[in-house]
């Protein structure tokens, strides 16, 4: 079952999720990331942006389009060119990954609602 994305698709918009690696998960880290990748698909994410080394595990179970970036600075620079007008962007990550800096850079450069 998909939740919430139908409105975005009906307006020809994408749901973009920017996810950083999750730290301090112990031995189950890879499986938790894989589960989150699968859940992103289930809730209707169209483009999954993975930031950081551990974040690549999200892509193992996400069937849609994936972008992989080593760090937040690279992601901020390249993601700006990947986004389309009308995209919905959700950012979830810790300061350890630096996604607070990515969010700040995107807010400075893009027209946000």
C-alpha cells in the first residue's frame, strides 16, 4: 500500500527523500537501512538521495531512482541540478552526516514554499 504520494503524482510532482546514514545501530545497521529503503518505496518516494557511506544500504531495497553521494557538500551541489520545479523534498539525517548544511544550502539557492 502506498501512502500520500498520489497527490504529488496527480500534479506531476516527485516526492524526493534525502536520507543520511543512520549511526549507532550496531550489528543490525545494514538491515535497518535496507528496511528504510523498502519503506521509502512503500510510502511513494520517487527519488531516493542517499548521503554518506552507510546510506548506500538504503538503495539495496529501493526499486526506484537513486542518487548516491559521499557527503552533504557534494549532495547539495549536485542535488540542486537534479531537482525539478514542484518537487517535494524531505530531508532526514543527523548532523553527523551534515544534512543540516545541505538543507541550509538548498534553502539559500532554491525557491521554497
